[in-house]
C-alpha cells in the first residue's frame, strides 16, 4: 500500500493544483530540451567539428539513457520518495545544464547529454505517477493528465522556436543554459509545495533486474536506431545488439514474473485497457515523430523555409495537439472512450494518407493540413494516459508511468527508424539512378554523400551548377516522403484496429478499477 507523508486527504485542492503547476513547469523544460537540440546541432558541428559517430551520440545519448533508466528510477522513487527523486532529477538536470560552460569538445557535450538523460529519467515518469497519487478523483485526474499532455506538446513546439531565437543572439551553449534558471526554480517550489509519497515494500531492490532492464532497453533502441541510420537491415552488429537486448529483456520479464515484489509489475498487461493505453502511446509517437522529422526536412529544403519560420509553422500544430489533449477526456465522456480513442488515431492515420494519396502536387497547404490532422491525433496521448492510470493502483503508478514513457521512446525510435529508412532508401536509390544520366561527371564519393540526405544532394548539385538536377532531387524527396507516409498510414490502420479490439467497449476513464 502507499505510505503518504502527505496523503490526498491531507492535501488541499490548492496544494494539489499547485503541485501540478510545478511539475508541468519542469515538464515544459524537459519537452523543450528534446527538440531544441535539432536547432543547436549545426552550430555545435561547426564549432566542435565532431565525427559522424560523435554527432550521432550527441543526438541519441539522451533518449537511450532516459529509456534505459526509466524502470529503475520509477522503482527508486516508489521506495525512497517520489518528491525526493523528482527534486534530485531537477538538480541533476540543472547541474548538467550548467556544465555546458566548461564543454570544449564533442566528448564533453556527449557526457552532458548523458547526464541530462539521467535527470530526465527521474523527472518524466515521476511527474505522471505523482499525478496518479495526488488526484484520486477520476474527474480531477482527467483534467490534470490532459494539462500534463498539453504542456508536453507545447514544449515540443516551443523548443525549435526558442532555440532559433537563442542561437540568433547567443552561442549554442545557450540552448543548454536556458534550462538552468527554470530547473533551479522548480527545485525550490517542489520543496515548498509537493507532498511526499512512497510505497511500502519488504524486499530489497532487485539490482540485477535493474541492470537487465537498463542494458536490454538501451540495446534494443540502439539497434533500431542503427538500422534506421544505415537505411538497411544488413548489419550484423545491429542484429547482434538487437538479439542481445531482446534476450536480456526476456530474462528480465521471467525474473519479474517469478518474484513476490518485482522491480516492474508486468501483470499490469493482463488488463486489456492498460495494454490499449500503452499501445496508444507507442502508435501516437510512431506517427508524430516520423511526420515531424520528414516534413520538417521538406519545409526546410524543398519549400525553402528558414529554421525559425519552420518553428513558427509547427507551433500551431502543437497548440492544436495541446487543445485536443485538454478536450479529449470530456469528449470521451460523451462519445465513449473506445470511439474517441480510435477516432483520434484514425484522424492521425488520415493525416498521413492524405499526403501520400493526394493526386496533385504536394504544396505547403497540403503539408500543413497533414500536420494539423496528425496534431489532433496526438491528443489521444492524453486518453492513453488516462486509460493506463485508471487501471493502476497508487502502488503501481510508478511502474505504469515507466512503461508508458518506454512506449513513448519506442514509438519515437520505430517511427523515425522505419519510416525514415523507407524514405531514405527510396531517395538514395533515386539520386544514384538520376545521377547516371547527368552530363557532368561527379566522382563516386561525392555521389554517395549526395545520396545520404536531401540537404547533401541539393548542396552537391549547387556546387556543380546542376540547377535542373536540384528540381529532380526535390521531387525525389517529396515522393520518398509520400511513400513513407503511405507505409506509416497502413501500419497505423492495422495498429488502430488492434487498439480498438483491446479497448473494452464500455470502459470508463472516469472510474478507477484499483
């Protein structure tokens, strides 16, 4: 059972909502940090000149550490106090952000990103489990989770804009330092406002299971990322990493199922509603991550928008997503949870298919319509969270939050890797085939570089004065995006049908089953 030093009955409404405000403020910082790096990477590359491998680690290290540590951090917060672990996460995030002033190499930036990941792994699941503990009234909890999801969406949209403004006036270090004052303020306010809660346990923490989960999750995600980067499944190293990760997670699963107080209560998946919520988180991130990645490149390279302009174009999409997150619980109360959930997912699916199947030319208007539909579909994240938390007790809130966050990360990686690889493979083959008909001789090394990305291809064509080839490159990339969206839309249809089957017809998110 939960052993609260300040329980829900002792916690006034003002303190509950004040606690939510503090946690949403910190969540905003973490969400912004996920996307602000996309703007900072070019400046970091110019100044520090990292190798290709180092650049990949600068980008990927944060998410790998977060995903790997989610399970163990949720277990530690249950045992030693959610407030305590959350504040430690704030301090870790602050320390890592401040450390950027000492960074003068790519290795330093990677180390700081790793430390930021440690802090993020303490913050993300703990805020969600705290909401479950603080808001025992299902109606209040629906509002709180809707607000939590809306702020996360807003942070993702604000990140690129803030990054563009900061880098216009300051160095790339400012993309990290912006976190510092906000996180230090969160430490102070959390100490004053947040109640403490722990779970009463009798067994010591299973550190071996923690190690299995950390290494297993990180290896699976790393392997999927590697396949995506290579745009091919022909990598024995990646296959070895994937198989090792799956084997470790299988061992972890068996260990958890046979222990009286497991590190992670996997019996939560016996609830079809819980499983539907977890799959919803994965599917929503699958579509969103791939759409933002590919269409951002299209806006930058094909439509010739500036990074700041793209940031402002994407902001309405994230605002729409946030509004949808706030409204989806009341809508589910009227129309039914399953109908609302599947409807939102199908809207996101339609957003992918409308761009893939539209018979005319792809225009800025069509791209924004596609993004807007996917953005509304993102609102189902809040409904997925409500489904998950409605099926969990206060004791298992940390476990549920960790599983949901892992599903976010997995959906993100799968979307970018699979749909990015489909787009990349089509584009690469098309560039090499089209280059064979050029009148100008281009060496093989340069052609290989041009085939790796649309930005590289346009740069090479410009350097060789191949104006006509630039238009062909842009059309090839547009076609590659449409193909990826067609594959993504088909996958979304299948997964939406599975979620519809898993979700009980009369499930009610306004009632808690535990």
